[in-house]
C-alpha cells in the first residue's frame, strides 16, 4: 500500500468487493495504532487484523482483512513479541535497520470446507542482507502447520 490513507484504503475495499474477493492481505500499511485500518474501514469489513511496526510506523505493517461474514477468522499470532533482528550477529548488523523489525508478519486461521486453514501475511525486508536474516528467523515457524497459505 505504501501507507494507507483512508481514500486509498476505501478504493481497495470497494474494488475488492466489486470483484468478490473474500480476504485481502495488505503490506506496508504504515499504521500508527493496532486499530487504524480497522477504524478506517469498519463499515465495510467483517474482520481486520493488523501487525504494526511499533518502532517506526513509517515502515512496514501488515494486515489481513476478511470481507466475507461467512468466514470466521481468528488471529493466531503476530510478530509483536518476536524480533528477528536479535538473531542477526552484532558484527553483521551494519546496514540493517533496527527500526524495521516489527510489522512484518501476521498469522490467522479459519475453517474452509471443514478444514482449518492457516493464513500468513509476510512483508519481508527489502534489503538482501536483512531479508536473509529475516527468513532464517522464520523458516521453521510454520513448518508443522497444515493447510498453510503464505502471502
């Protein structure tokens, strides 16, 4: 999204409803609070889950938006209490922004055809060095999850 002003968000929701999308995965929301997107589009959505970058709201942020009331989605977890940056060796931290650590992923679940589905939305760092350590830190996080969709 590159930061979600209200009009951009409303356009995305309106277009998605017109195209009959059920679930949206947003990256780079730049939300300042955990309910910024939810508050902006509450009138149009069934459920909204967000993970924000608490260190710098001008970077990162992910959201999963459920537009379909027939889908009962549950928040499983976010990266709020984890830090992939802590796994970067101190000598390798040069060039990796430590204020871009949070708001990188969110995990929800929902039932589809009597099967539990795990839905993960990831917004990885854009710099190659940071991305390498980020993916190393999460590579086994969902290894035991069945019916996994990662966006």
